[in-house]
C-alpha cells in the first residue's frame, strides 16, 4: 500500500507538468489524455484512456484532435502498443522505443559517477 501511495503522489506531480484533457459526459469522466511538451519541439502522448462503455464514440479521437489544435506547430508522438488505433487516425510508425529500468542503486537515490541527474564527473 505504501508504494501505491508513492506512485499516486508521483503521478500527481507528473500531472502538474503535463498537458491534460478530460472528457466528461453527463457529469461522468469518460476519457482522458495526458501528454508532455518538449519545449515546443514535440508533444508526446503518454496516456489516452477511454472508459469501456464510451468506446467507439470518437472520444479518444476528439481528445487527440484537441491536443493537435492547441499545439498546431508541433509534431505529436504517441507512446502506445495500440498501433492499429492510431494508424486509423493518421499516425504512422516512426522508429521504436527502448526502455531501461533503473538499477537498484539508482532507485535508492545513489547515482553512478557521483552526483545528481545531469551532474557528476565527465566520462571523457
């Protein structure tokens, strides 16, 4: 339970720096889109969620269209494994993602090469 609370707090912090849209129908949240802005270069869609009973009503598409309208000069990338859905909306595969989980020491706050993220000594 403790880890879940920490996760919720971390997600709240992420929301503070995210572009977030919420679709509401008759007082009920039916869709949600969370993205991050790369200082005006790109927008990355991290989460696009539509409640099951509201799917098939173009809610996800509407949320993405709103994002694109609000950021017309930026490329929009989607982080998802639902390629077919996004391809149907005009998105196309461009490269791929790689993931690396933090080492145990990094999760505990210790970083290699001494120092905080982005700091430390040079490798060269």
